[in-house]
């Protein structure tokens, strides 16, 4: 599957942009990327703290009706884990259901939503990656990719790798 990329300077949430696109019948497989998120969302209505320079993206496409969301959760975590391990040469673990960690520090979170429009189902996969800095959260340890890398990680390069991996796997 080929994804088109839409880049934004600032949005409330990349998942919200994806929902709006679907509701406006712009439903070809798409990756929404923004440099800034004002109201990023996490699991169970939690706020995703979006620090400029990190990666905020969502991808979406029409679902085959018999595919279960739990299968997407596992698949997306595995795709990201393999990619991060390749880039960082470090062990990455999955904290169920949708967080990726190095050591005990969260480096990435995934928020998946399914919406229905015109009798079709779409999956939206929001991904927040702490690339250059991690938020300070009370009683929660977070890290960022460059903290665990031996060198600076180019944001555009990483986004290109992500696009290739999702195209290869979907």
C-alpha cells in the first residue's frame, strides 16, 4: 500500500486531522505529520505532551471488515520496535498495549482509533515519538531516541523509514 504524506506546521492533533480528512471523503491511505501538536491525545483520554522537534504523526486507511484492532496494535508495536532497534542498535521493549520503551523509559506511544464513514471502516494510527526531548511527567519515566543514540537522528530520515515500513507491512 502506498501512503501520501501531508505535512503541517501545527495542528490540534494528527488523529483529529485524519478524522476530518476521512469525513471530507479524502480517504486514500495517508500519513499526517505535524511539527507541533497543541492537543495531542493518548490512550484513555490522556493528554500527549507534544514537544516541538519530536515526531507527531497519524496514518489511516480503509479497513477490511474482518480485521481486529488488537491485531493492528501488536503489528504496529512490532514494526516500530524493529525500526527503533535497527536505528539505535539498542534493545527496545513493548509495554502492552501500545508503548515502546528503552530500559524503563517510554520513547513512543500509539493511539489507534476506528471510525466509520459512509458505511466503511477506517483505522487511524497516531504515533508520538520522543525524538529529541522527553516530557517531564510525575511518577513516569520517559526518554527520547537521541538520548540512546550514538549520533543525531535526522527527523526527515526517520519519517522516511517509517513511511517505507508501513508501506511494506500494509
